[in-house]
């Protein structure tokens, strides 16, 4: 990995060929013909560090960012939950390895001592006095000055007069030593409680076939699912970003009818979305992000399910039917789009054709129906998209048969401020000669009759 045409990070294979940090790219290419060079992207590094901080939140709520490459976890309150510090460090190492990261980890009583041991590769709980001066993490000029005077360990530094150290190296250096040894407070700024998920995979070579994205996309979804389960969260929408250095990025949004944390559903919906992608020539990175979460609510099942003592009220079956229905809605919405799959909600308007409105499938809405206990107010379940003008015979409405008025009139006069949308109508319930019940109205201005709805 390079920055400003200089090598800043190498793997073990590169080191074995003699490549060193600080070497130029030309020198590295001379030593090894087949070399893979990646430019360092510090912005991506910081995004990934924040993502790992969110991931580590499952172990403790006290997680601090230590840029550019460090995280600090205060795990004292979590020891009993996880069964000791060894279990926590083991799960941290295993989890990071599963995400594709390697980490130097250390445990200590003070934040600065833990970071110092991790950066220097020292064993857990190494006493500060036994740490080498070179591991202090202070300015290079201070380390060089101490080593020139023969000081090699922190114990030798602490043996020197504090007043002299402060006068020569400054108060900040003395504060550093005090925080290292625990003799001074070292408050940390922890990440917020609000969950955020952003994870990205970068490819060494360009991908030109979207079918080749299935494996990395499934890996991101698996990581996302584990994040939701450990944080006990659900999500109603998440975004994929397909990017390439030479092309504008393509955003893919997956919207759910209700918050979910079902991995199989996530995979199905993103597969439907990827099948529709035709305008992405190349991809060198894919990112999954989600920002709006809700707490997961546990649903108790039947303790005796599958036995002769299981519940007979159908609650388990009703829950399964509801989940299957939501799954179908999610599939239709993903395949057909928001313009073809939506929900309905009541609107604050007395005009029948404007008394309802379309809402996105994921939008929470009031599912309660209006009070229909008043028998004088009846509405048909079916409205014509456009009212049908009826003929009249003997000043009475006629529609391919005689119509007998049974109830009415009900006056609806509303929308005078809408200009042409103003309505002034008298509504009636009528019975057709074939027995069907119709909802009719008569315009107050023209006295014309119209069929507007049909009762079930």
C-alpha cells in the first residue's frame, strides 16, 4: 500500500522480498516484478474504523476511537456477562478474523497502557515500568533525547526528577507518564448509542459481471445480520452502493414493508435488485449502509408446539400467515417498484375520491377504521375510478335498468377553495332491478345523476 508514491504498509510476502516501509514504488517494482500496489485511502480507513467501533459495541458500550488504526474498549462492566477477559479477547480476535482483519490486542488497567502495549506488541498487563522508552508513543525528539542519555525503560524515566523532566520535555510529557501509570485521570470520549452500519469491500481487480457480486454482497449481508442480532435491532431500509473509480456510483435501496432482521429475506430482495442492474459497466467496491433502526421485539411462541398440548387458538398460524404476507409485499415492491406497490391510508378530506391516499409500504400508518356505528352513514367498498353518468327517466336515475332510491340524500359540499375540485352533491343508496346496491349522487348545479360506488 502506498501514499505519495511511497510504501506505507506491506504484507509478509513483500517484506520477504526486501521491500520496506518508506521505499519508493519504483524500488519495490524493481525488487518484485509481480507486485500489487494499492493507493491508501485514509477516508475509507476512518469509515472502517467507525464501522468496527459499532461492531465492538456488542461487547461493551464504552468504545473509543483511537485514529488512525486503534480502538479502545473499557470492558470491566462486561466481564461477568462474557465469563472473563479471556472470553472477551477470544471473541474479539475471532470476530475480527471473520471480518478479514488482523489485530494486535492488549489488556491493561489504564487506557494509555493498553494502547501502548498493543502498539508495541507487548504482553498483556506488562507493568509500565518494564515498557521500553521507544514504546511510549511521544514525540521522536523526546525518545531520541532520552536514549542519548542512556535511558532505555520507563522505570528509568520515572526515576528521574519530575521537575527536571517537566522543564526539559514539557508538562504534556509528564501528563502522559501520569496517565500511563494511572496516577492521573484519563477520561475517554465514547461513541454514541445511536447504531450506524457502514461496511465496504474493495476489489483488487474490476468486476464487470453483476453476478460475480453475489458472494461479496452475501458476505456484507451476513455481517449486517450479525450486527442486527447482537444489537437486537430491525431495519426497514438499507442501501448498497456499487462504485468504480472511473464511473459514477450506483445506489440500490432495499425498502421493507415492516422492520425485519431476516437474512434470507435480505438475500432474496437484493438478488431481485441486482437482476435489474444493466447500466453498471465496472465495479471496484461495494458498500452496505443503514442508518434508521428500530428495537427488535421478541415474539413468544408456543411452549408445547408440536405436542398434543399445543395452543388451539391459531395464533402461531396467524403469525406465519402475516410473515408470509409481508414477504410477498416485500418481493412485489422490490420487483415492481414503489409506483406499483404501495399502501393506503385515510386522508383528511370529505370528498370520496380524495378520502384516501397512497403511502409507501414501509410508512407506519393508522390502521384503525373510522367509526361506522352510525347506520345513517354508509360507504361502499368499491368506488369507480371516474363517476359514471346515468340516464334519467321520469326525472329519476336509470342505469341499464330501474333504480329505486332506498336512502338519502346525504349532502357533501366540500373543497370550495380548490376551484374546479369543489363538489356539491347529494348522495343516495339505490337498488338496481337486478338486486345490486349502488351509491349514486346528484350534482347540485347540473342536477345530473352519477354512479360513484357499488356496495358488496
